[in-house]
C-alpha cells in the first residue's frame, strides 16, 4: 500500500460516518495525509448506492472513499464494538454521524472512548446537533436545507422551492466538522486534552444565509426566491447569449460596472441617477437586467466572454460537466485527477482543495471495496492473528471483503 503524505501525516482518524457528510469530512482529512480508517457494514455504506455504477462498483465511492483504509465491522455485536473501542485508543480523531445517543447506547460515546484516550477529538455530525429539542430527529442534508431557510431562497419566485442537484449541505457540514477537528487538535496540542465537535446539518445550511439574519432582525424583511440573481447586488445575474447559452455577469461594484458599460458601448449609464452607484442599481435591478440581457442576446457566448474578459468584467458562461473536462484551467490546477482502480480501470475524481504551497494534499488511490483493508488493519493495528480474524469473520463480526482468499474459502464451507 502506498502511503499518503501531507500536513496531517501521522494523524489517525476513525470514520464511523455513513452517507455523505461523515465520509466527506473523512475524505478532506485523508486528502491531506491523515490515516483514515473507515468502518462500513458488510453490505457497504449507503453512498455506494447513491451514484452511477460500472460493473457493480460505485463511482461516487471511488472519490469520497479515496485514500482511506476500508474495514467492515458489525457494530451491532459486542465483539465488533470492542474492536472499534480498541482501534479508537490509538486514534486522534473519531468522525461519526449516527443519530445522537446511538454511540452512547453502544458504549462508544465520547465519555467511553476518551476515558482510555484523553486526547481524542470526536466529530459529531447530525441533522440537528447533539443538544436541543430536535436532537433525536432524523436528518439529511435536504432536511437541513429545508429548515434552515436556504431552500426557501432557492429557485424561481413563481415556483416551489428548488434544490441544487448535489449534496451541498452535507458537504458544508462535513467541512465544518473537519475545520472543527483541526481547531480541536490545535487545543489538544497545547493542553493534552481532546474535546467534542458538534456539526449540525441545519446549522451549516443556516450559516449560508447570513445577510438575511440581521436584515430580518432590524427590518422584518422576509426574503424569498429571486431566481438566478443575487438581491441587492446588481448586476449579478444570468443573461442569454445569441447562440442559446447563458452567461453570468457580476458587476455590482462601481468601477466594474463602469467597465461593463464601456464594453456595452453605453457610457451614458455611468454616473446616472438610475445606475450611477451600487445602491441605485439595486433599486433598479429589474430594468438593468433587461437592458443588459438585450445587449448580451446580440452576441454569442464565446464572444461575450472574450469581450468582457478584455474589459476585466467577471463573466463566464454556465458550464456543464463536459465543459469542465475540456477546460484547460481545471487541468492546470489539477482539479481532474486520474486514479487507477483494479475494477474500474482509470477513473477521474475531483482534485484536492485547498492548495497548500509547502505541504499540499495528495491523492494516492481511489475508494476500495467493502472490507478490503479489514485484515490489514486488525493485524497491523491490533495485532490479531489470522486465526482470530478468521474466527471473527465466521461469527459475522467482521467482513474481509469478497476479494479475500479466505473469504472465498469460508463461503465454500458448509
């Protein structure tokens, strides 16, 4: 196994999370060199069924499980929970996203694990947090999106609230979890004591509507959907091109708007009563959008992009995934990384974010099969013998993967 490198090299993480938010948190840590040991059920994490597949293998899992050691332990057995507790003794971080109270019922709560490992940091990811009246409610990213107010703002004003076709809230929550883990590790390095990080889906989503909170508090304004534009930030919207594309133009600052007006051949818009400053443009954004849209509709998208770039106006046509794969900037920034998988062959996954100049992250291998690293982790980390691992496998406490030679032998036994 090729070891990863990066600023988190030497940090060991036990990932007990499933679906998206927990595994995304672990993926971020693994990208930067942490040794992430992910625990799955023998049927595999739910995320393996959330994406397109090739010959039965999940393409999503190839990315979100990358750089991780994948083991399978049955947490509903006493022996399985004992194994997890043993592994946690040598870990720096545990990431979990069970419903609050579940780990405590299993004897795997923070109090249980930190008793033997006082420096342990535990990242909790849940729908509504570890406290409060909603703590036991089930939650997914879409639920957090809905209750946070973010969904209410998404979509066209004359239609029901829409959603982004990606697990954005889950990933933002996982990002907050990873950020919290880094702060907690910093404190542990100073004090020797670990702590718990509480990252809730609804709070991560709520944090994204920041400008509307003080506006409601002071002015009682309840914002609603405005389609593709950003309120009070004109012009900041999609505009049609002659060849059927859409170009997003962001020119709300005075100097940028002046450059846009020059590119449009409309110097008369500069300094006027209606559009002369940002506040005036915000008050007249509907009329301004019509004016800009009428101009963009006379140019092809590529022509618009080139013209606006020459005038230093932020603008780009709306990309689809095919555009991204053809774009030289994504390639130059290593945002499309090719990895080799024994079953999939070459598979492309998103690159590492952010970029560090001295200790960058690195992608070593894509997500593996369920239980592929069970034997290696249990023998290498806990010192279990092959006979002990075989016994645990026969008792359905652990699963060593379908590709394991001894798995095939045990399946053949009566």
